[in-house]
C-alpha cells in the first residue's frame, strides 16, 4: 500500500528571459500552500540547511520550490550577486 504522505521531488526549469533557472519543486498530495526559496547570494537550492527547512515544511503539508536566481556562470560574477534589480526581475519571472 502506498503511503498517502509520500513526497517526490521534481526537477523544474523556470524560464527567465533567455535562460532557464534550475529548481526543485516538492508538493505534498495534501498541500495547504507553497513556499518559494529563492537563492542568489552565497547559497543554493542544494544547501543542506535549506533542504532541511524545506523537508520540515513539507512534513507540515507545505509545498516548496527551491531555485537559484543565477546560473553558475552568473553567480561567478560577484556583481550579479548584489544586483537587486536583476535578482528582483528573476524573482518576478519565477513567481509567475
């Protein structure tokens, strides 16, 4: 018998201008909402701390979308990490 509370991660790509932002979407079957974790400065969607918090939310029936606002190449340029307009644009695209 399948566990009604089993949760599966789905790798997603979120379009923003000419690139695709990498993300991990996890939605419990009985989800009551969703939280977006947007990473753009010094952390990533794969961070152990962020995935730990996401798992706790999922157990509380809250879906999560962990995604990076920058590609690896973009994150290597430290100016992008502090470009609030650029990061804000990406965040708006992801929320849509």
